C-alpha cells in the first residue's frame, strides 16, 4: 500500500508468520521501526506524552493478542495503525479531554466541499529545510506548536499525510472519511501551518 508498507521490513506474510510464532526478534524490529511514528500519531489525539505512550503500549498488546485474526485485507502497518487510532479514540473519550471523534465533523465550520478555486492540487512539501541548524530547530518547534493548535481532525490528517507519509487512500481508510473530507482537512491544516511559518520567516528575515 504505497508509502505505508514499512520500508525495509520483510514482506507482510513473513512478518505475520513470525509474530504468530512468537518471534521476539521480529517484534523488536517492528517496535524499533514503527513506535516513534505511532507515538506521533497518538500524540495528535491526546494532551500528554504519557497518554500517547500508553496508547502505543496498549496498541502493541492488542497486536500481539489479535495477530491470529489478521486477514491480510490491508498491510500489516495499516492494520496496526488502525488499532492505534481506535485505541486513541477510546482514550480521548474516556479521558474527556476533547469531544468524541464523531462530533468533529462540524468543527471550525467544516464542510465536505472540495479545495476552493486557486488552492493547490499538489502543494510542495510542508517541512522547510533551512541550512542553519538553529533555525531548523526553531522551525521544528514552530511547526509542532502550530500542529498542536489545529482542530483535532485537521491535526491527525496532516500528521498522517505530511509527517508519517501516508497516502490519501490510506488516510481515508484509517480514519473512515471520504476523499473530499480528507482533502479539505489537509488543505486547511496545511494553510494554517504555512501561514504561521510565513509569519515567522518574515519576522526573521534580515535586511539586505
């Protein structure tokens, strides 16, 4: 499934067979390869790093307990991320840190309209690559702060698309939203983050 299949890992059938056999080495490889990305996605739902870590731990426990039921209808990584997202949704509702996922459809005046005229079809990459390490660090902090202030659905969509590298189809499948919804959420999230970056670079621009 495109960019979301797991990089240099063995084919899914090998991974599944190893996990079903209790192969600790394979499990360790998956942890090393995917846990950081899973933490970023989990953190998009909850307000503390500790909660995100517990969501990831609960997800891996569910993977171990459910691997025998994996039917191969999607990639292993997509299956695991779907468990992660479902776990995160339940955690959000339980902790009452925000509204249940089903109520976010109307957030910020959301409508399922296509990207408005003049909007980009395939915008350039969100993340800038300034030469200065100090500037790069400052920009990363700025992006993280901008992401944290986004409405929940915009935040998870842009995290999956622009940070984790998921395709549009993968995001729609994981979040169970339509392509139109995904485009609008991503467009609005990118526009907000880019506006904050533009303001920042304008402020730090040195006079010639």
